[in-house]
C-alpha cells in the first residue's frame, strides 16, 4: 500500500511525501526493490547524495545483489 502511495505522490509532484511513503514501504518490506529504485530516483532528482548513499548502504547490508538493472 505504501508503495502505491509513494507512486501517487511522485506523480503528483510531491517528492517529500513520496520519499516518506517509500521509506515506510521499506520499513514494512526491506526487500522491496521497487521502493529502493523509486527512492533512489527521487534522491537523485532532489540532489540528496547523502541519503542516496545511505540507501545504497542499507541495500548492501541486506546482502542483496540487484545488479546494474536496478539503477541503484
């Protein structure tokens, strides 16, 4: 549900709300690659490099290897 909320907020040009929704989605399911991808895209758009790095590190800590196709 939070994944969908994030997508709607992103489409509605509400990046802060979208980021919050995607973070909540990841709190419920830390293996949701779509939320990682969307959150990373928003961090890049908003020039939030420190947040992007932290997101990437949290993915690495899960020992998930999404590959280059994930755009993370």
